C-alpha cells in the first residue's frame, strides 16, 4: 500500500522515453496567443486581465530596476499555476511534485538575484550577512548563520512547493480510497467522505495557486534585496 501511494509521483515514461518534457510543454499549448485585432474574444480578455493583475501584485514590492524581471516572474507564476492545477486532474502527472524540477527552477533564479546584488551593490549585498550593531564576539557566528540562511533559500523554495503539493495529493488519494472502501459497507459514511473529498479538491486548487504565487513572491523579495 505504501508503494502504491507514491507511484503517482514517479515520472511517467512511454517506450522508455520520459514524458516529463511533454508535461512541461503542455501548459504553453493551452494558452491562446493574442491576435492583432482591436477586439479579442472573452477568453483572451480574461487571460490578459488575469496576467495584468498577477503582474501588478508581483511587482508591488519591487522598485523600478526590478521591473525588468516582470516577464520572467509573470511567466513563471503562470507556468507553475497551470502545472499545479493540471496535476489535480485524474490520470495526470504533476511535474512540480519532483524536487529536482523545483530546485532547477529555484536555484538559477536565486543565483541570478545574488549575482545582481554583488555586481550592482557589493557592499550592501555583503552587508546583509552582518546585522548592524552586532556585538564583536558574535560577528563570526552571525556571519556563518547568515551565510547558511542565504545558501538555503533555493532549497527552501523547492522543498516548500514539493512538500505542499505532495501532501495534498497523498491526502486526496487516501480520502478517495477510503470512500471506495466504505461504499459497500457504510454508504452514508462513504457519501460524507466523498463530500470531504470534494471540499479537499477545492482546497487543493487554492493551494496550487497560492504555492505558485508564494514561490514567485519570495523570488521577488530576494530580488528586491539586491536591486
């Protein structure tokens, strides 16, 4: 039973070919491209309005030099939201439950923010490693602690996204299994379990969107420290 619970997180393959690349490409196919017409249809209008609202929220904590990252951050959040929500469909695979993928997204972007800070304002970037007014005996310890906290940021980004999505998928599978098992013996309890599964699915949709937003928001805060 323990093995079957985690089988859903294995990367699928067909004829020995991993389908992870196909799963990563699918979200970009689903979004329609804007046309050159003056008036678009309702779907394109809703898509443009949603992306503009997302961009406004992401750029809220950033100053003017950080606005150059608007396209990257907005595309990343749209990409993560789509992957997370598509993973809630039956017989689908969620790439963002793989820690390797999340680290591959988090580490280069975090490293880019650090390098930008070291290039543009090296004194201020290194000053984050030592809070102002630190007693002299505590300086070596605090420098080590702040360095570790800086280096652990991409790991925290990847683990947070992976853990929240994995826990939600496991809870949904356990609840659905309980509903099927209880259906022949206790139909009333099974119906209540099915209602709980429906509420849990709505919660997971919200979690999928919130976790993508938190991932990009933390990246924007790291960027704000270095621009």
